[in-house]
C-alpha cells in the first residue's frame, strides 16, 4: 500500500512537470560578437629579447686582435698603366 502511494505521487509529479514544461517560455538574447585585437609587436619583441638574451649573459666582447699575417692594406698586384 505504501509502495502504491509513492508510485502515485511520482506519477502526479512527473505529469505536473511534463505539462508545466510546455508552458514555460524562455527569452534568449543574441550573442554579441566583438572583434579581438592583438598586438603582434609585443610577441615579436618578446621573442627577440629571448633570442638575444645570450648576449647579455656573455657580456661585451673584447675587440679582435690584429694578426700580422695579413696587413690591413694589400699592395696592388698590377702596375698602373699610364
């Protein structure tokens, strides 16, 4: 008897929810799409900083030492024609 009572209540509640579901009306606003603007220069600047970070770690480079094997200027190999 108790089991029949629960079945009746369950059936009545299910019918009430099913019939009320058809009466409900929901208003949905359209979605507004806004343009997205990204500044690509910041990304490139950051990547360049990461790429050249090794230069800061090494410090300034010493000036190159001149070698005596090759002079700064070389003599002409052909005589000048007058």
